[in-house]
C-alpha cells in the first residue's frame, strides 16, 4: 500500500475537494467492479461506506503516528477496544431479540 505523503498539508477546501472527488471515484470503481465481480461488491452503497470509513480512519491514524502524537501500540489498542465495543453493542441488540437465550459472540 502506498504511504501517505504529509510533506504538503492541504487547505481545508482543497482537502475536502480532493476527498469527495476520490470518494466519488472509489464509488465509481465499486460500481464498475459489479460488472465482473459481484461476489465482493453485492451491496454497492454499503461497500462505499465501508471503504470510506476505512480510508478516513487509517489516514488519520497514519498522520497521528507520523507526527508522534500516538504510537502504533496506542493505535492498535484503540482499535481493539473499539471493535470490542462494537461487538458488545451487536451482542446487546441481538440479545434483545432473543431474551431467553444467552448470546455470546465470542
């Protein structure tokens, strides 16, 4: 994966413009891939949302690590804790639908 280049910080306007242009292009790429690989891209809008979230989160983490504001270990801890929180939220939602069964997602 290509490293991000932080040598030039963009203005808010340029960053927003480039972000939305790239997001649209990525969305178009997802739509195009539907033409030959429906297995990976069965729900276009869901996939676009997931890709956008992954790019946003990883780019922010890479910037914070690059600036020395957080360490790799702190980042990995944060995402592990966040995923555990997400898992528990899903477990609670499922538990509400099956109150007589003990739900354990692992």
